[in-house]
């Protein structure tokens, strides 16, 4: 419990900084207020402690009991006041540091000098100069035009800068990049050497090896990355505490084996740690883990031992002081919470499980359980789903991870001096890497690999309650009962969240779905674990609810046809979940949307006719725009989507002829009749399904729909004053041989497209003689 004397105040300071970091104008005043609150709380605690004397042994027993009760209450109040006071005191310098970041005014600089910490945008950078004046600020470089980045390189040029809370975001043009500085120049050949050594390794194991060894995910495919995320194995490619422990331990023990003194051993370990951070780049998890290891090494030098929780708390405090924007970093929060879970509950859960299992297996299970339990409130706030296979996947993959890390790191170090040795070591590391990758791929396909969970705030409250049950039971030495109670609560909550999908009978093999997002559009295509989403509807909650109902978490490719609110307003719900964003022409209203998705890790590309993207087995091709267009409806990105692996002439039915050569889907955005006419002249392929343009407006070209010849016309529409969908739009779909299906009547619409035709499921049933006879029925 002594560790909590520091942990709780640090948690309070972190929470205060996180809440206020989005209010830049309040940071200075908040720092002063925090100092005042700290002084008041500590003074009140001191006065209350002096006024509450311990009870004596004289006087009636009833009076003694009352005095004892008041004394205990006073002691608890004093402890609470001191905790709050210390938390406010720690928040004061953190808020002041954030205020200093905000006050830097990088947006007024004509030219910035940057120290690069990554090889591709978006990446972390350090701003070291503004118009020739020295400055030191952390920032995120979102975009760069025609410049090759290198870790440790110095870049200078013109950049647009703006604040996101207490973090500076940059978009740079005309950037000149110099060679890496001496302290970093040695690392790039090592990273590239490991890539070369593993280049000939077959399959997903070759893709994953550099990520497992040094966190280099440049070769990891979107399909494998999604599988690692869905199965709870992505932490293996995020270099963190375990990797730092391995490096520090090897360096420390090697120096000890040579007979070095304690100070020399610590120096060797610190040098190895610093080199490792440069090698793998300073991601949030690396920064936190390296800081924690550094504080631990300092404790060895001074001879002072600190508890693990206190050590973690100090690491968090140091990171927040140096980089205030980390207060709202999800990656940093998950890293700290997972470490805390391992410290607090890793060993106790192992002890409980060891009653029925061998201790090594119990430990392997306890590690992911403890980490996921503590991370669960944050995870479900980001994505209201829970993985039921993550523990099994970690149990199978966990033992192989240290071998890949150690052998892969040795191969990395050997690559410049002995390439043949590096290749041999890479082959040794390939086998466990391939095992981990296959575990992820197979686990992702298991039934209920991802199950729904209530959306925030209820999902977060439920997850927090599960953590509280386990923590309270542990404090009372009844951990097994706490785990059982948490499992029961999780089962009840999970079944409640999954009940809509169970009741509605979602097609297990659906390929195309039209989300019910109100007056807006959002179309999903899914095949063999890959997911494409075209548009995001008007509201984040609506698209998030649809994705949750359909069991979709990660979006490999997001197409925003244009940036009207009814097509792009829900995109904030997708931040951090998108691999590639394809969009139409940009204007001022589009930039915040694109930047937010880019900050979350999405690559971005503007679409032109003829561009094509392959995501797993899904091929997406841009049909429009063609030439130059002003942003808006008539510049909407129109796409065709095909599943060549599945034999997509699947749209066969009486309405569609034999369907030979048909694509699965065409999405037309909000194109009016005029660009539809140009699109028709340029050529448009037939398709089994079409998303009717502009929510079924009257401004359509019947000839285009006749050429497409779709069996089904999907219409994303809600309550509106425009008369959508118009009778004319419904009629042209029918006259072209298809059945119009509208979300305002049917809710979510899911389609299974295969050799037998198009089968339809809808969230709601209506008394209309629509799709069931013509398209295959509604289960």
C-alpha cells in the first residue's frame, strides 16, 4: 500500500492534465489554481491532524468508542486531503509545462527546423528551431511533400503548424532533410539490414519478424496487422517494457560477468538502453518503458529500492513533464495500465490459477488476463468489442515472443558486419515469428473472436466495475471470488450487448452491408478478414453502433466520397481504426477530418479514375472523379468493389441475367445526372448491387442504372425534408431490374452475394412485397 502514496497523486495529476489539455487558454490559470488548491488541501490536512488527538484510555467506554471512531475518520480525511493536495501540487508543473508548449507559437514561424524521429509521416519530431531561433518542442509531423525522412535527420523548411490540445501538429512543404546526426546514423543500417536479412523469409512470418524484434512494421500487411489487433497480440510488435528488460538485463549481466563494478554495470545498461531506444524509435510505449528502466537503474546506483508501482508512477510523471500531450495518448495510457496490471495482479492471478494448472501455464495465462483486465476500460471506450480469444492467442504465442526478440535483435546487430550470419539468424527467428503470425490469423477466424460490448459510458462503467471487483477482492484476500464475480458480470454485460445481433440473426457470411445512420450513407464490404467502408454517415455514434452490431472493428480501407456532413460526419468514431483513407478533392472543411484520421495512423490518398487498391481479397477501383472538379457532390468518389477470390459473378438472379463478369458493388456517392452521364460515357461495369446516388434524389440518369443492371439498389436515407428517396429514384432501380432497399424502413441491411444469388437480411421487417421474392429472402 505504500506505493499508492505516490501512485494516487500521480493519477490525479494525470487526470487533471488530460481534462484541461484541450483547453489551451485555461492552462496557465489552471496551474496557478492547482498550486492554490494544493496549499489549501495540505494546510487543511495539517490543521486537522493537529486537532485530532489519539483517544486516551480514561472515561466511559461509550465515550472512548466515539472518540476512537472520530479519530479514525479524521485520519482517513487527513490521508485523503494529503493525497489530493499532492496530486494538485504535481499537476501544477505539468499544467505549466503544457502552457509553455501552447505559448510557443509555432504557427507564426516561417521556417522550422526539425529533428526527425521516424521514417515516414505521420511521425514524432522535435522542433529545434523557429526562424533561426532555438526552441525545443515535441510535435507530430502529419504530412510532408516530396521528402524522404530518416530517423535522426535534421529537416528544415516551411510548415503549417496548429495545436491539438497541448500538442503541435505539422504539415510541411519544401522540406530539406540532412543526413542523420552521428548519434543516430548507426541505427538506420541496422534496421535496413534486418529488413534485408528477412526479405527472403516466406509468408507472414517474414512480414512479422522485424516488428517482433525491433518494432519495425513496414512490411506487415494490413491483413496481418488487423489479425494481430483483433486477437490481442499487437503488443508483441509494440516495443515496450519486456524488450527494455531484456536489453538492460543482457548488458548488466555481461558487464557483471567481466567483473565490472556496480557503477560500470549500470552505465553499460544505461548505454545499451539509450541505443535501443534510438534503434526502435521513441514510441509512447518505448518512452514509458525506457524512463521506468532509467529510474530503476538510478535506484541501483543510489542504493535506494522503490516499489514497482512507485517506479511506474515516477516514470509516468517524468514522461508527462517532458511531453504533456502524452496525457491524452491512448497508446501511452494502455502501456502504463498494462504494466500496472502485471505488477498488481500478475503474480496473484498466477497463484490462483496454479491451484488447478501447472505454474508455468498459469503464469502464461495470468499475464494477458491481468494486462487486459486493466486495459479493458480504455479498450472498450475506443472500440465497443471484447476479444474472447486473446488469452488463448497469448497463451499460444507468448512463449515464442522472447526467442524472436533476442535472436532477431542479434540478427539486426550482425547485419552490417556479417550479412550471411544475419540471414542465418533470421531463419532461426522466422519459425517462432511464423508461429505467432499463424496463431493470430487462425485465432481471428474462430467463432466469437470479437464480441460486442456496450458503448461508452456504460461499457466503460461495466469494465471499470469488473476491475474494481477483482481489486477489492484481492485487497480482502479473496481474489478467486473477485475473478468469478467479474466473469459473471462480464458475461451478463456481454450477452446484453450481443443480444441485438443474436435477436436480429445477422448473416454470418454477409459481404455487403448498408448501415442505418439516418440521413446519410455508410456502406461496408467484408471478405476474409479485410474490411472496406465507403462513407461514415453524419454522426460518430451511429456509425460506431452499426460497426459494433456487425462485429467490425478495424477498417482497412475507408473511402470518403466527399466531405458533406452526411457522408463524413461520423469519421471521428473511426480515428485510430483506419489503415488507408481514400478521399475526393479537399477543401478547408475536409482538412480537419483528414488530419484527425492521419493522426490516428491512417495513410491518405486522393482518388482519381483508374486508381485501384487491393485489400485482402477485395479490389476497389475509382471510377470518378475524372479530371478537375471543385469539391462537392459532383466531385464525389465513385468506386467499384470486387471480390475476385470469391468468383464475383455472383449477382445471379432472374433480374440480373446470368451475372457473368459482374462486380459485387458500385457506390456512386452524391453524383448528379450530369457527372453520371460523363461516367457512363467513360464506362461503368455491371454489378450485383448499387448504392443509389444522393440518397435516392430525383437527379439521376436512368441509362446508367440500366447499364449497371444491379439486383439490389441500396439507399441510405433517414428522416429528411428533401423528399428522399423520390418515387422516380425508386422506379429507375426497379426498371433496371433491381429491388430498392432503404435503411429508413429496414434498418441495417446485410447482403450475402454468392453463386446462388443475393440473400438479404434486414434489421427490421416491413409489410412490403420487396426483396424477399426477388432477391432471396430475409432470414
